[in-house]
């Protein structure tokens, strides 16, 4: 809890055995520090020991059939709203994000007037470690496209480390229940919507660490999943989706 605000960390996870336990342990240090109130792992139909590791480390666990990261985040946000949390922090379950940076992402909401904070590795104080060249290029291009379509000076639109004031989701113009948001579409859809609807949005510096030598550092399928990330910007801009 920070400044009287209840805060939950949501970790969507699919086949993150060997990684999720480390992430949960780190988040629990933030619980011990009084910054976060709960760590929720949404197990998206993993076929390995992801669920068992998360439970062993003391995380709250939701297990569901595999439907995609968007579906997992939707389930996590639904849980957070049902439990009357004020703020949700969304982080990767693959140990690429640093939970010690949660305070910096959350404080503009809990102690300020922000409604949504997007983590960025590309602003002062942000950092990236071992980032593959292709990922570096494509994420920069995406951020330019996001800026062009929304007008928001975005520097890291694909970064999955972010926080949101949960009351924002009560806005009927934000419809996360749409089936087309089940995979990689939900996060850019939400980011686009909070900007387009005039919410108070800012970026916060974070670290993104790609682990060398670890198979499966990303589960994205080139071209197909990059289109899924880009699609919400196109559809919302031209009015094809709402």
C-alpha cells in the first residue's frame, strides 16, 4: 500500500518455469517493504511447472486455459477490480522486469495525479541489457507509430511494465472484454485508449533485461505477433474497432 492506495502486481505467465519463482520472490520484497499488497500470477495454460512454482513462492494463483497474454491480463485486472484494489501493476512473468522499480512506476499514480504510467527503457534513468538488435529496431519504430497515431510522445510503447488506476476501467469506452484482444492486442489497446480519452498519462524509467543464452526469451512469432501489437493502433485510428 502506498499513500493509502491498495496495489496489486499482476504477472501473466505461460511456461515460465525457472523464471516465475524468481519474479515472485522479488515482488514479495516489495510487499515486505509496504509498497505492494499482493502478487497475482495468472497462469495462461502452462504445460510446465509455472503454476506450482508460483504457488510455492506464495503468489496468489489463477490458472486458466491457454488463450493469450491479453486474456491473462484481462483476468488479472478483473480479479484486481473485484478485490477493490486501487492500482494494478502489470509486469512480465519471464524475469525481464525489475520489481525494485515498482515504486517509481506506481508513485505518479499513488502520490500524484497520473492515471496510467508506461514504463520506458529509453528515457533518463531507463536501461536495457542484452537487447537483440531486431527487437531494438522494431520497438523504436513502434513507438514512433504510437506517437503518430495518438500524439503522445511515447518512447517505449511495447514495454509491458506499466501501472493503471483501476477506476479508469469503469469507463464504458474502454472495452477489454472484446475477443480480438486475447493475445498481444490488449496492452496497446489499453495504452491507446487512455491517451485518446484524455487520461493523465506519463512514462517512468525502468530496466528491461534480456537473458543471454536462455531459450524462449520471447514467445512472440515474428510478423504475426508484431501485427497483433500494431493492429489496435490501426483499427482504433480508422474507427474499425472501439
